[in-house]
């Protein structure tokens, strides 16, 4: 049962990640400051569906971490 929950959570994380829009033009432009000062470490605020997807991804990530720890503890 625990294996099934981990698989379902993994699929949910993948789908939620794919549904999110990109936040930058790329890694090289984020570090070099291209695209009008776009920076990887700026504080961007999601709104509407983007915020829902970001929060759901975060929750699924924590759930995945907890499920894996429980699985390892019960081995």
C-alpha cells in the first residue's frame, strides 16, 4: 500500500511540475543577468492558478519525503 502511495505522489509531482509555467528564460540568463535584469534569486509572487500549482507541488514534495522516510523506517 505504501508503494502505491509513493507512486501516485510521484506522478502527481511530475504532472504539477509540468503544469507550471517557466519563471525565467534559462539558467544562463538567470545567472548572467540577461533579459532586463532577470535574476534567479529575485522574489517572484505567483498569483491565481500558478500559486495553486506551486503550493500543491510543495505539499506533494513534503508528502513524498514523509512517505519515503516511513517506508525506510518500516523496512
